[in-house]
C-alpha cells in the first residue's frame, strides 16, 4: 500500500510538471512566464521528494524531511515572482527577492541538518513555520477575487499539506502527504484550464471590446488583484486627463453610461492600454491580438480555424 502511495505521488508530480511546461509555453508573451519557470523548478523538487519517499529506496528520515521542506519553500517562488513580474524590474527581483527568500526560509533547516550531520530529521519551530505561512498568505492572497481564485486556494492547501510532512506532523508515506501532490496537480490543471479558456475567448472575439475584455481578464487571472488594480488606475488616469468617453473597469472598457463602447471609441484608449501593458507583455503580441489586420491570415489569432493548446 505504501509503495502504491509513493508511485501515485511520483505520477502526480510528473503530470504536474508536464502541465506547467504547457502553461509556460501558453504565456510566453507575458512576463509572468518567468514565474512558471520557477514553478517547473519547484515541481522538480516535489518530484524529488516523491521519489525519495518510495519505501524501496530506504531514504533516511532526515533526507526526506529536508526534501519536503525544500519543496515547500520552492513552491512559494512562483507566487512571489508574480508579485514582481513587471519590466524592467523582474530580473533584479529574482536575485534580490526570490532567491533571498528561499535562503532565509531554508536557513533553520540547513543549520539543523549540518549540525546533526544529516542523522536527525529537521524540526521546524514556530518562527520557521510562520515564515512560510506568512509568505504564502501574502503572495497567494493577491490572486483571490480573480479567475485564479480556485488555483490559489488549491495550490495553497497543497503547500500546507507538504509543510505538515516537512514538520513531521504526518508521515511522508501517509495518504495525507500524498494528498499534497494531488492538490498541486489539481492546481496546475486549474491554471491551465483558466488560460485555455481565456485564450479561447480571445481567439473567438469578433469585436474590439470583446478582445479587450479577453486580454484584460487573462491579465487579471495571471497577475492577481493587486497588479490589476494598479493597471486599472493608471489607465483611468489617462481617461480623466484626456476626457475619454470610456473607463477601464474590472470587466474591461465601458462607457460612462455603462454601455459597451464602439470600435471608434476604443481606438485612443487602446493605445494607452497597450502602452501600460507593455510592462507585462510583448507589445507586438498585444497589438496583434487587439488589432488584427487580416482575419483571413492563417497566423491571425482571431481566425476560428486556428487551434489552441
């Protein structure tokens, strides 16, 4: 039974890695794609822990507990990376925020392991555990209230389950620990489904308003409430200054009377919208999807015959 649980965990980790690679290719035009680079790396550490817990390997409790805690810490990196996924500051964000976070959170466990010469499992104290939970709440909390709410909740529960395994509250070979892998797999599946749905909306949109709505909802699901609100406020600053007849809301551009804006009404707002979003996505991609020039072109993203991942 324990062997079956271990193999199930390995299979779940492998499928989650495949899903993460698919998502990374789907969001390649966005800076948040770098968060999914971290996700792939984090899932590889989850796979390592799953392999080490297979009974046939007879891995020591010290190693399995260290691997569980390292995987738990690494699973925080995609969430934290998203908080800084904006040009031009995303490159320093990796070196001065994400990596230091991993080092700080790993320091108590590393000290215990080297102090015991890798003979005694790590014992996470209250400050170390609270450190992980605080980072998790602050980073995952920005996704709540968006289309990524389901992903954020399931992913967070998966991290908490792995944390209990690292803290020795549950056995690494127990069904409870295996649930952590299933939750992480479920979260990546939800994320891929969300991206697929938004890309489908974008490809089938026939009006400028519908295309803008699809891009805006995709941005919201990828970056969370905090970035969505900041971009919305920035675009609406232009709206007030230049006296547009539309405003950017949580669902896209709307006229002041609440009606759907026309194509002509959106031409000037779209320039500012694209300009602000170039901090997060490739300008050429934004212009291509928001202003398709040739609907009969086989490479056109709005042509209904074009398949999507």
